[in-house]
C-alpha cells in the first residue's frame, strides 16, 4: 500500500528540514520497488507554529482582560465571551456561545441592528453609552467600543466588542451633580454676602 508521515531530515549542510514523506510500492522491470517522495514543509510548519502562538497570545489577552470582551458573527450570534463578560453580565461562556447576544434589552433590538450595521460597514465605535441587560434581568449602564472582525478576503465576518460597566462612574457623576446643585442653591439663595476667591 502507501504510507504518509512527517519527520525531520538533515541536509548536507547540517540544517534540519521538516519533510512530508510519501512511500509506496511500485512494480518495475526488476521487480517491486519502493518509491519515496519527500516534500519540504519547513516553512508551512513554521507559519503554522507562528499562527498558533499568535492565537494563544490573543486568547491570553482576552482571558486576562479586566474589560468585558465578546465577539459576535454578522447575525449577532456569540462567537467568544471572556470571564470579565461573565462577571459584568452574569452569563457564562457555555450559556451564550452560538446563541443570539442576550444582553440587548427587547426595546433596543432596532438600535442594536443599527450599531451592528455601522460597525460592519467599517466604523469603529468608542465609548458609546448604552443600557444593557444582566442575566438577573436588571439593566446596567455600559460604555461600548466595537470594531469589525475581517476574514482573509477583507470582508467582515463579525464584531469584537469591549464593554465597561459604568455604574460607578454614573453614580459618582450623579453625586457630584447633586453636590454642585446643593452648593449653587446655598450660594444663590443666601441673604448673606458671599464671595468665591482663588488661592491668590
């Protein structure tokens, strides 16, 4: 029959090559012979190893990111979901992969489609403030940044999104606005003479 395997061969100048070996029995005038074909696959193996390293690097970045990261295909089905997304929204990766993105409130489906189309047409979104759903049904304010994922042919195949929970930022801003309003009211409604001076 025929056998095919990969191994390494040494060249005359001492280099190691990754080779694909195909060997088969052939009939000849002098009887059966073994035909061996060798194909140098060193560069393709090196490129494959580099691709795997790059994928592992990207996976590590996504996994350790403090920001919620997820990706969806062009129809809005979840392709990837990191631990921070689970922490922010409550759903686990197993619960969302391959399914429609669950965090869009029912009343915001139209807005989601508009944002999706903007990103797929090439626009990069940065810090768009929206309300999104948690698994427990509560809504939280988030800041969304998103960009298109493209295939080898340059066509969009999905969207990568980075989401920051801005609940605390909103709470701090509201407290500051309330404090300023109270101060302004105290200042403007006072019957006493009041001045504000700088340190000089």
